[in-house]
């Protein structure tokens, strides 16, 4: 039998980019899944930040 390759779907963490720059305590993070074959680059989504109370850009962290 052939060796099993790595899973296509992986869990990633998205972290707010604006929150780091604001200097406020805490952090806004979301956990989601992505298909590694379809989106090999890092994800970037607009999500709600409850601390800043607005929609901001969240980027994938390692």
C-alpha cells in the first residue's frame, strides 16, 4: 500500500492585525479550517474584533 500523505485540511489561527498596533491589552483570535492544496498561502479574512468593536483584517499566524 502507498504511504498516506499529509491531511489536506488543517486548522489555522487568525489574529487581528490592527489590535497589535493599538497597544490595547488582550487579543482577538479566531480558529478556522483551510484546505492546504487550494490555499497554500496564508489566509487573510475580515472578522469582527469584539475589543475594538469593529470589523478588522485577521491574518493567519503560525
